[in-house]
C-alpha cells in the first residue's frame, strides 16, 4: 500500500519522457489495484441486503461513510485530494458504473461512446472528443455492461450480442459485443437532455420570440405538428418544450421506444415499447402502442419518433379526431419530412395506393418544425412551415419562419437571424377560432 503513495502520478518528477510515462503507467496500475482492494473491503464490510432497502442517494452516502473509515484505518498515506478521489472511485465501482460515473454526472456531455476498454469518446457541447477515462480491462467493461443490462432484466452474450437498455436515471444504452464488434465490446450511451422551457430555448438562440409565440399558439389550437431534423439536432428537446403548452385539463398519451419525454402535466399516460426476449417473443412495437392508445380516450397523442408502419396509424389518428398530436421524424428539410412520412406510412401492412397515402399525409399534418445542427454544435429551428395542400393535391408548403445564416468564418461559429413572413389568413382564422392570437412580426423581421 505504501508503494502507491511513492508512485503517485502527482509526485513524479523526471526529465526522461519515457521513464515518466512508465512511472505514470505504474501509478495507474497501482491505483487500479488499490481501488480493487478497497472495493473488496467495502463489500465485505457492508450488509448488501440492508443496503438494497435504501434509495440511491442514501446508498451512496452510506458507502462513502464506510469508505472514509476504511481509508483512515487501512489506507496508505494520501493527500486530501487523493483520498477523496479514491473514495469516489471505489463507491462508483461498487455502486455505479465505474469510470463512466463522472461522464454521466457531467451535464455538458450528451453522448458517451465506449469503443472497447481503452477508448472512450464523448460528445461535449456538440463536439466529439476523447475522454481521459478508460477501463482497466475488457473484463471490467463486461462487468459494467452486465450491471447495465441486468437492471432492466435483459441479457447480452455471444448468443445474443446486441441489446438496447436504459439506465435507472433514464439514459438510453446500446451494447454490441464480439464477434459482431471486431474491436471489443461497444457501448453507446445517449444522455437525455434536461427539460428546457421555451423561454430558455429562445435565450439560447434555438428560435426567436416570434417563432416561439407561433408554435405555442399552434399547440394550443390543436394543430398536428411534426418536429423534423437529423440525429442529435434537438428534436426531443423541442418536442418536450412544445408539450408544455398543452392545457392541463387534457389527457395525454406519450409513446416512445425509450422514455425521454418529461411532461409537466399531471394527466399523462406514458407508454414504452418492448423488444422481443431471447426466444423472440414478447415484442410490443410502437405501432401496437399507437393502436392501443386510441382505446384510451386520449386528447393528445405524442409519439417520440415515427420510423415505420406506425406512421400510418399515427396519420389515421390525426385524421379521426385526435387533433393536436405531436411526433418527430428524421429528415433534413420540411419537404423531405413529408416524403419520409409518405415512405414510412407505406411500410404498414395496408396495401394503399400512392395517392391515398398522400391524401392521408396532406389531411393529417398541419405544421412541420425543422431543426438543424450547425458545424459548431449549435441547434436551431431553421424552418417553420404550414402544409396548405389538402386531399390528393401536390404538397404545398408555406414558410412562416426561416433561419438565414451568415457566411461561416474561420471560428466555425454559426451566426444569423430568424426571418418571419406574414401569417397566412387561413392560419390566423384557425388560431382565432381556437381563441389564440399571435402578434405580427416586426417589420425588420419580415422578409421582402
């Protein structure tokens, strides 16, 4: 134990770069051995059955108290900073996800990508970077994976090498193992962003005040809205903000693959799909949940994302009295969103002609909100478009707001402004009939 204090990386002083690197490696190995030793001591010291009865914050506090006593009694000579780091690491190993714990606790990180035990990348503030954390071995990484999937009654091994799971705190996890992954176990953790109010999104530059007012009025007036955008463009964040404008008295059913939405209303029913088990049974798809939700007397249906045959069921619900429904779709423009909705709807088991599918899309969707992610990692509403075509007409879009970007400079920061257009008369009338109104855009914002 005393050797660890001598080889602490903070005490290495040498001009020889190779020797310094070697001593740093020895320090890391010794640290890992020390952590493993105290983790075993800690697990022998506590009553696991008693600990399991406590909530997570109380468990962590209990373990930290026991660890503080163990380090004081049996530990090597450590500085206050080293002692605190050791206690936190051991508790994370014993209770949480080890080296992933500090990454999960960092609010600036939105994605954690583990490419085997030695490489961990994170997306921080919209940019991908290499993290300093790493796993000691493949076995330690596999133990962490097992801890993740066991909490949701899933299994992952060579016979079933892919799994989707969710952490207790809600983060979505995808795991893929060898032999499918050639470079070792791969773990991708998507951290769900904290809920943002529309005011916070306006302050962050995601959209302007005029656009926020239009969207709020559209939600209250029960327009069917699709939020469109690429991966990581902020679709779920905006969908969550839009849902805040649904009146408290209405019954809301949310349907998701992994529960990400955090609605503030009280009358909310949250449904989540379920994958098939190891025997290939027990699958409950988004489409099954959409169909079932129609029997639950919903005022609003919110689908986290449509990506298959459930699109037709969603369009049918929008066309049969469930106005004000919200969903997201992967697309790079409003026009592409309509085309993709058409394609996804045709994936249902209904053998409908192209014109009939187009009619469903035209009559169901009222508005598309397009989000884009800039090269600097910023996320913005770049288009708000009304669908003014009906029936089997060709799609007609009326832009209400467009983000006009300035030329990107050497700093790669996206700058520009949201340009508003006059609201169409039929849209204003619909808002008025619903008791909503939107102030006219300032003249300086209106595009000529």
